[in-house]
C-alpha cells in the first residue's frame, strides 16, 4: 500500500516509512504527548520535515519520509461503521497518513476536500489494480 501510494503520487525516489499498528491506549498516549489531544485517534503521521539539528545522513541512505501510527481497534470499529473490511479500512488509514507525510492537510473544508478526493482516487486505483 505504501509503495503503491507513493508511486501514484509520482514519487520514485527510494524512501523509508515506518508503520506501527498499535492499540487505542498507545495511540492515545502518543496523541496526548505530541499533539496535546487526550483521546485515541485512528492514525497519526509524524513527518521528518527539514532537519535543523545539523544531522546529515549518509549519501547512500534512503530519505526517511516519516512515521505512521495506526490504531487497529479504531480501524476495526470504523470498518464496521462503514460496512467494509478491516483490511480496506487499514488501507484507507495508511493512505491518509501518507498523504499527510507528503504535505496534504485536512484542516479547513477546501483542504479536506482536496485531500480526501486524492485519498479516494488512490484507493480506487489501488483496489482496481488488485482485482
């Protein structure tokens, strides 16, 4: 899903992305610590951004795009609510998180519509290719 999403976005450079599937307790703890929100959520995306600490990676090392954290229990609950499989909901959450890492934002109606439209187009293309 990650490679297909990056490819769909026209990204061919070698990148790394960390993906952690966890529970509501751990994602709530991360959400509070990093975003000040004391509640579980479905996905968190932590982009690497431009480092200002002077750290330089070796030239042969792939650029690390960022880290994604997904709550499996939230994915399962949302899948039931949306009438789809847990696998499809996990796909949606990973694509959503990746789009955040790539600079998409869903704060504000226009940005949300743009991001969610892109997200659905990617998921449709990936699921069509799987069939």
